[in-house]
């Protein structure tokens, strides 16, 4: 049997969210999660327990830390930008756009209006595709299989658009789609 050790965690940052009983130690604070990123959403719960009764629950939605920021510090612009895809598997284009805009601001790069418009259109399509996955998964949770099928059918149309935009015509054109998101395409 493994030897478990209890570790005391300071209540300080959560003091305003939990009861006085948690601060004095009458009730127990328990971390539940974070859940795995492949679930419907990354979630961590801070539970306040009085025995087996949940007295309070503090959700920390979107909790996921993988050290990506630290890894990106030692990478070139293109290599770091690829890591943005992995921050949120449902919205990689939005993350890439935010990163690209930050780099553009740092180096004082002017982005052509056409590239700006294309980026916004693609990011909005990505957002719609993300919402379709949510709605479809929610439909499955409610035993509405038709909702799931309709949502994923419509999402496929958006993914086909992405494939037309981002598929390189030749191997040497591999980074053209990345240049589009970075605002360097004309």
C-alpha cells in the first residue's frame, strides 16, 4: 500500500470564498480535478466538506496549466506559434491570432487589411465550429442524437473551408497558412 502524506495548503487566496469554518479548520477543503482536457471542458473544483456533506463548491473553469508559456520562451516565432494550437484544442485559430497580434505589436508590424479581414472571418468560423461541438455534445448528454448529428454535419462544412484555406498546394508552401494567420500574406 502506498505511503500517502498530507500536505497543508494555505487558504489565503480563497479566504474570501470559503466559510469561516474552513479558515479555522472545522471543514475540509478538497481539490477535485482538474479533469482531463478531452472531457467537455477543463474543470477544477475546490470543495468545502463537512464530513461527507459538500458545504461549498468553488469552480475554476478552464483550469489547465502545461507550462506552454515557459516552453515558448526558448523558441523562434514560428516554433512558438505552433504551440498555441495546443492551448485549446477547440479554438487553435483564436490562440494563434492572439499570439500573432502580440508579436506584431512587439515588432511594430503593419498587417494588410485583407489579411486582417481573413483572420477575423476564420477565427469566427472556428468559434462557430467550437460552439457546434458544445451543442452536439450537450445534445448527447440529453439523449438527443439528432442534435449531435446536425451539429457535426454543419461543423464539417466549416472544417472543409479550413481545409481549402490551409491545405498547402506544395510542400514548400507549408507555412503559407501560418503566414496568413500571422498577417504576412497579401
